[in-house]
C-alpha cells in the first residue's frame, strides 16, 4: 500500500528481565493491518527502550499517531530509570527521551486473553493482518496460537507471550482507520472550521 494512505501506530509490552516488545503497525482504509517491525529485547532501561523505538520509527520515516501500552508504564519502574527529578514513572522516562505525548494504556487481560486472541486468529485467517518478516517473534507466537486448542494455549505461551501481549493491547484499543483521526486530519478540520467562522 501507498504510505500516504496508511495510518501508523505502535504498541508495546514493557519488560526488563522479561522481553520489552514494541510493534510498529500500519492500517489501511479497509482496516488491513501490517506489523512492519518489532523490537524484542531484554535488559534495556526505559531510556534505551525509548531510543530503540525512535530508531525503529526513523527507519520507516514515520511517527506513530499513538502508542498503546500496558498500564505498567504508569508505575515507578526501576531506580536506574529515575535519575532526574521530573521522572516518576516509566512513561515519564519514555517521554523525556522521545518527546511523545499521545499514549493510550490498556489493562492486561490475564483472566481472558483468548477473546482478543480469537480476533487475531480470525484476522490472520482472513488475511486482515500481515507480518513484514516471517521469522520475527510476533509472527512465530501467533502461529503457535493458531495451532493450539484453547485448553493448551495458556500453558504453551506462558512466559513467552510478550509479543502476543503487545498485539492484544493494540486489539484492545479497537482502533480503526475510519474512526481514528490523524494529527493532519484534525488540523484540516480546524482549518475548515476557522474558515467557516470567518464567513459568518
């Protein structure tokens, strides 16, 4: 698809000893989704995670309209992440490096992850979500989920589902192309509104 027809988002699952995962996702006007790239790495400080995200966004020459994350980013985080007096949470540390303020946090669905996984499975089968590289951890995790019966799923992916979790946060936000206005679209509406006021 043409870049100008896409809307871009990022979704992340925070971790330190467990993997930190961030996915860059594009949506077209038919709500087809592409997972363009992932970061999946352990033992990164919040500052290092923010820099890794910015590097990924720069490599695609895009800035996501929103970053969806689990509510853990509102927690205090590790002492190594709080070396400045204005930093009191993981999100503060991210923002200090990224200067990015359009965040949405989602509750982890530990009690019922299968509802969102069912939606992901359905869209995979329909070709509504695609993965840029078939050897990435996100695609591998989703393929594993596709093979499993519900009774086995939780045990199979336990401790290895951070890419899966990041994708579930994104689906939990219920973002669609039509109903999410980009910064550019909002500015266009403001310009139209101001011109209409000047007429009257």
